[in-house]
C-alpha cells in the first residue's frame, strides 16, 4: 500500500515563513480538508532539500525548449549541486539541449518537484487543490507555492 502526501513549498528555495504563518497555513489545510492536526507537518531544514514526487516521477524537461533531459545527465547535475555539509546549491546550469541558462529548481519536472528549506506536508485527502485554497495558502505563507504530490 502506498502513502500519498501533498507538499507545499515556497517558489524561492531559501524562503522560510515565520511560525505564525506556518500555523495559519496548517490550520487552513486542516479546516478545508478536515484533516487531523497530526496529518499536517510543517518542516524547516537547515539546508536546501530536494522535494521529490516519489513514485510519481516520470521525466525532466528543459524549461526553454521543452526537450526531455536524459536522466543520467540530470542525476550528474544533481550530484554536482549537492554536498553533505551544505545541502543543495541552486546555481545556474546550462541545459544540454539548447544551451540556455536555468537552475535545477526551474527545470520542468513531470510530476512537479522542487527545492526548499521549508515544506508543509499533508496527508493526501484525495481532494483537488482549488485555486482559491492555493491563493489562501500563499497569502498565509507569504510566498508563491509549488505543489508536489508525493507517492511512496
């Protein structure tokens, strides 16, 4: 049996909302999806962490020309951008397809994934994330958010 989660991460990997904002966002999810408090977890890491989609992962694409990136090349870029001491660094990379500049965070992931120090993770209630809920969460957190559906 698989576990399903919905993660909300800030668009900017270094952004960390204050505790009041985190609590407001968690309360909003709890009320909207009728979840138990224990099913919603705000987490803050000391370094930037890769937030994957687990078994939902399909492919990685260039944000400029939409060409699919070879997984081995993407993994090499991930290895180059990571250290045990500092976590991930979000630096500029050149795409192998069209040679344009981007970052690992700005690649197009099918299913969405990203990098952050903060994540608000909730048990997946099987509900759609309405535009209204996302706008309210972004207002509570104080940042644009990326939604990641994790399946393990």
